[in-house]
């Protein structure tokens, strides 16, 4: 199972930019794999919509989208690894 960051990994555009700048190579890899999007973004309605629009536009299907609300990602990854070994 893969855990992928959204900003500057899956999408290179600025947070408030209307258009997406996808990492096409990574998008293509994810189409054939199970993965999570793990982002430090806050879980706001705007951020939820933004990431869901990206997922729909580029036809990828994360198992889950996880917002850490600016917390460290390590504890989230540890919980994920226990649940998806």
C-alpha cells in the first residue's frame, strides 16, 4: 500500500491555483496500485473539494484521503501500516 502526499508530490500547482499541475508519471503509477493520499492540509470543505476534484479529473481512486491538519505524518503512517499490512 502506498501513501502519497498531495502538494508538491502528486500535484505541483499552488494551493489556491484553480488549475492542477499533476505529476503525470506518478498519476499513471497510481492507476494500477492501491494507495492513500496523506496530506498535511487542514480538513476544510475547500481542501476536501480540491483534492476530490483532482482525483476525479485524473481518474485515480485512493482507498482513502487523510488530512493530518498540519500534524506530523509519521503517526498516521504507523496506524495505516497496522491496518493494511
